[in-house]
C-alpha cells in the first residue's frame, strides 16, 4: 500500500469525513502535493499519512484530543526502534 483516497483513509483509520477534514485543515494530515490541483480534485494520501491517521484515530477514541494525538502519532512514527507494520505498530526489541 503506497497511497489511498480519502474514503480508504477514513475506513482504515475508523474516522469520519468531518474528522479527516478537520485534521487536514489543522495541518495534522498531509496529502500528496496539491499545489497544481483545483478544488473538487480528490486528495490522495501517502502511506505515512495513512499510518498517522490510524494512530490518531486510536488515540482520539482512547480520549486524547486531536492535537495531542497528532503529537503522539508523530513521535511514534519518528521514534527509533519503533516500526509501523501494515497499519499496526509494534515496538522492536521489547
């Protein structure tokens, strides 16, 4: 999996279109470059953003506010020794 449309991102992350839109507008989720695309053009989301959306979805369902979920998802995806496999994450060496 290297990219997905908005519907696939919502389904995999277990989030609503409204949540996805809010997270996108807040800068938490980044689609592939849209600089040459007009409004109404479907967004395509890279794999890293899909993984981040899944983590954020899980964290917000656990009670975290979106801003904190965004921060924790970034820390998880950028941490050494943590590998995100599929759309699940596992800590290596633990």
